C-alpha cells in the first residue's frame, strides 16, 4: 500500500479490500460528508455472515479487533483497517 500511497496524485485516496463490493455511488456519498477539517476517516466493520467460519469472522471483527483498535487509538498507536 505504501507505494500506491506515495504515488497518489489526488486530493483523496481510498483504500478498500479487493473483495469489497460497495454501491456505485459509494465514493460520492463518502466524499460528500468530508469537510475542510476532515483528516483521516475510519470505520469499524460490523460483519454479518453465515456459517461456522462466518460466525468466527464476526466474533473476531465485531469484538476483539474493534477493542484493540480503539485501545491503540486511545494511547496514540497507529493501526490499519482494511475496510473504508
């Protein structure tokens, strides 16, 4: 991701999972919410899935990952979130 970030020549950069299938107006909707003081936007995923493996993913993303990320942010440690 670093090479892409360094090469970006646009005002806004969106990093998203390769398996993400957002609505067609996703970027327009997100950019419409930006203001002059907007810096970095991240949202915790709320995962819904079916089956045993889906349940495991939900348990990790909806509980443990969110807690670690909020905790890291609280003490000033950076982290990465794969979803926009």
